[in-house]
């Protein structure tokens, strides 16, 4: 049964040392050993059997909690397919995706509430699927990415090998466990290495600093937004981070200004990680270079190959070849996924050192005066202006037939439009210079650190 190997791996670790820490829930005040988690898995198994028949889908609409971990492991043990769902998704979204995949119930809340989903059997999920990961893709509509046990196992192994993760590590969980990277890095690593998960939902800087300093955290999969907030806090110095040895930034681009501000304040440089729900990890900043330019996301993970498709002047769509590539997406198939290969929507270039530089997404091109312009190129130029913290460049209709460019910039006090304009004029042809420059204190972002374009 798909996923059974992950539960078996956890059981093997439990038999060897059942008293070892498995989960530390800071907000809930719970400390669970492997034996404790196993008992919760036993309890969750009955719920899982009620929600889905053998081989069926178990939607788990939870925040980060030991209950979510128990549901995932119980699903694997009972031959079901877990589908973790971020608590921030709306009830309508949860119901729609669950129905489309034939689920007959949704498990939610710490009381194990089961909500009927009026499922149907229209979608046939591959039998070797170990987990369904949700992604919104470019359409905004949630799709389920079917990941086989083999692909999940390879994906976890690639992260462990490339990042040098160890059994004695402690993972601080501030990303939703339904997020693909958090799932692999936390749940996958707990099942294969036994490295415990430390759950924290209260992300106020003072609280976050206290947990980092006092809870033995060694690895922190973070998002740029949290790194930026923490680097502006009153704490400073390596002692403020306790035992932390590796900070990984994922989920959104990490500006060089944020990376270096964090490194200057705490003496530990965050590493950029780039991945996709459909294939797991892609690249990683293995070295932690101080001069890593904006957009550079490092070199491919162990066992991953990256090349460019439809290349033009050194820039092309990023293609990933890896044993961790998913089987496909449901209920709507993705033509970008083929056997062990994913053609992403990201545009990039490869430098002489084999590092991947992301320059934007293929769907984001804007036609300006007959030229194909990518906003990412302009954003990179504006970020080099001293005092600029963040920027997004979008198309703006100037008439019914003419588009221009609008730059929305988060900058320090004292930075003005003319300074940004001069920076653009020094590096860009006239048609690439934004006609509108708007200054803000901050750009709106989601809890994962991604730009919130709807609010913008």
C-alpha cells in the first residue's frame, strides 16, 4: 500500500526508542514522544476508516498540530491517501476539491470533527499515490498533485542529502504542514530520520525569538516575510538563535537585502530553497554566499537535473528531471508533467557555476511597444536602488490597446521616485522603464510570504 513504507519507518524508529521526542507543540503546551504519537495514530485510524474506504482520499483540513500528523500516519497505515489542506483555504474550496476527488468526508479541528463532503467517484487516483498535495497553479483553482511513495521518498532523500539534515535535528514548523516543502522537510524527515517537529503558530517576533533561543531548534524552514520581521527586531547576535544552524527560505523569492540584514543581525545567513509542489525540491543555496544576487536560487539538489526549454538569449522555461516528480494532477491533468519530468512555468537562466537564476514566470510577459518584457528583469534593477526593500512590477493599461508598466515599491524613508527612476534609466532601455512608480511602506503578502496580488 502506498505510504505504508513511511509509517513502517516511523514504527521502526519507535521500536528502537519510543521515548524519543516526536512533536513539541509550543502553543498547545504538548510534548509527545514517539510512543505518544503512536497512540494518537491509533485513535486517528478509526476516524480515517470512517472517512474513506481502502485506497480512498482523506482530506485533513487542519492547522499545524499533532492531530494532523496522526491523520497522515494513520492514513498510510490504513491504506488511505492523506490530503493535508491549509487551514486558510475557504470551506467552499475544501468542499469542492474533496468532492471532485471522491472523498466522502473531511476531517477537521482538534476534536476530529468529520464533515460530509458528498463525494463522488468521478476521479480515479493512481493506486501508488502516497499523498495528495494541493496547489493553485496559475489558475488560482486548487488542484491535487498525486505523489507516489517512490517520488515522495526520493524527494525527502534529496532534501536530507543536500541540506545535510540529521536525526538529532529539531525542525521549527512555521510554514503550514500542507505546504509541499514543509510536508517533505518535517513529516518526511520525522518518518525517515526521526527528527522531531516543533510546532509554533504564534509568530510574534518576541515569541519566535524565545522559542528559537530556548527550544533546541536546529533547522528552520522559513519564509522571507518572517526573516524580514525578525531581522528588524531588537534581538541580535548568534545567542538569540540558540542552537539554530540552518535557516532555509522557501515559498517566495528571498531578497538579498533581507538575507543580508538577517545575517548581519544574527551571524547566520539564510539559504534559498526553490521547489514546486509537482516535483518537490529543485535547487538550494548550498554555500550561503554573501554576494548571491537577487533571483539566484542555487544549484540543483542531489539527484535533480535542471535545464531550460525554448531558450532565448540565455533565458528559458525551467525543466526539472527527477525521481521526485509527481504522477499528475487531479481532477484536471497537467500537460507539464511527464515521466520523471516537470516543465515549470518559471523562466530562468543558468550561469557558469551551474546556478539557476529565476527571472519570472512565462505567463507574466508584457508586450510593450512590440517588445516582450518580463517584469522580473525590471524588479531586479529596482531592488539594487539603495533603500528599496521590495518591489513588484505589473502591467497597467494606458489605453484600450497600449500597456505600460507600474512599479509598486516598498522602500525606506527618504527614497523617492526620482531616485528609482534614475536607477532604471541607468540600466534599462526606455520601453522597460515603469511609467508609474508608487511608494508604500510594505507590500501586501500572504502568511506564506507570497505577494498578495488581490490586495495589491
